C-alpha cells in the first residue's frame, strides 16, 4: 500500500511535478491523491489535472476568511484520503490548529540551508552574506514559519557573479531531487522496524536507570538489576506485528483499551493481563503518547525510591 499524499501549491508547481513524476515509478512508496492550494489559477493545478491527479480549486482566501479557507482545505484533504501533506511552494502562513491537526504528517521544502534564511528572498540574502553555498531543505512543518526538524538538505555552490535568479535555477534542480527522495524516506520510516526500534530505544533509555537487554530475541527495557518495563516486538511468533509492550494496571484496563481501539491495542500472547500491546506499524504512531506509556510502565516497576525521585523531578 502506497502512502497517500496531498500536495499544496501556490504557483508554478515544479516541485509538485517532481513529486508527481517520481511517484510514477513502481517502487515509489507514495502516491499523490490530491493537488490543491490557495490559488485556483496556479499553473501547477492544470499540469496535475492532465496527469490524472485529483485537483480541487478552492477560491483564493481573503484575510477575513482565512480560517474558513483552512477548514475547507482540511476537509478536501481528508476527503481525498490523504495521510500526508507536502507543501510545495505553498506561500501562505498556516494557522496553528491546521499544523497541529497534521503534526508529523506535513513536510515543506524551503530554498535555503535552514536554519539560515527563513522567509523570503533567500537567494539574495545568501549572496549578500557572501555564503559559499545556498541550497534547499526539506523539513517537518511545525507552527513556526520555515521551522521544524530538518530531514534533509542539499547545498548548492554559489558562483561568483550569481544573481538570485541564476542561483534559484540551480537550487531548483536540487529541490527536484531532494523532495521526492525525502518524502519517500519519510513515509517509509513510520513503518520501518529499524526506525521504530530506534525511537522506542531512545525514549525508553531516557528514563532513569534504564537498561536494555535481549529477552526471547526481543529488545527489552528494564531498570538496572530490576524489573522489565517494556518490550519491542517484531513479528513475534510470526504475528506480523511491530509493537511495544508495556505494563498496565490489569485486565480491566486491558479490555477497555482493546475495546477503544482494537486495531492498535492487543493482548500480548504469553504476557497475561498486566501488559498491553500497542501497534507501532500503523503509520500514525503518536510518539508523545508512547513516551507517556513508557513512563507509566517504568513507574509501575521502579523501586519506591527511584519512583519518588521521578515524581519530584516532575513537580519542577
Ligand atoms: C520553491 O523554490 C520552494 O522551495 C519555495 O517556493 C518555490 C516554489 O516553486 N518555497 C518557499 O519559499 C517556502 N517558504 P514551485 O512552485 O516551482 O515548486
């Protein structure tokens, strides 16, 4: 199953085109399910249309109906079944609730080596500063403009005599390579065992006196010389699942969680009522929630003295 991506543009849409043509390769892990934006006249929309991608033309928003515009946009994106959004020259500041609704599911491409030169006139600013290179960055979108964790960058050398236009043209070549590759890696990683294991390891090992051992072939996290609080399971006994097992209060909580979301939560075989399995391979893992589960599980097994120290730390 390919990951479903909506692309938002405001203008030419050459980055959208790069994403679109890369997606025609059989091995590409994503497909475009929608191209839309804030400018019904954007040339990129017509290109997407002739290439058979669904296009929605939403009237240009006035400053007054900005929130209505973003609500309509959100509805269209969800209607198209998109799981991810790629901003490709979408020149509008996103409201915070829209960003939160797509947290960790929305990428942007920006024509500079972030964190340098957020905003506009990036090439002119790089030339004026005497930089050796300009370039482009793909990053996860967070509420700050052109902010958020950078996933990948390509430096592009500045040649003596470069103007913003000549530099921009070369940066565009770099953008068209960088964006499809980075988007492909991004949609793949949320289902990749190596990535999921590394995320769990990072969160589990950040807990006080945490220790990793291998138990029944699974990476397993416990308190040094103490009890285990988490297991990372990958196709255990051929169940085909990648999941985290953590401690819970017992059979009631276990049943309630499974009833609430039977796709995500399950009763781990051989572990009994005191544990819950949480699927990590559904592509929409909320890592803050996983971090909370790990902390609660750690607290359930930590010796009183250690647990007390954590409680004190949390009060600060
Ligand atoms: C691209 O260079 C992109 O990096 C930039 O707009 C251009 C869109 O070109 N985006 C930003 O500046 C976002 N802050 P395109 O429409 O041909 O893809």
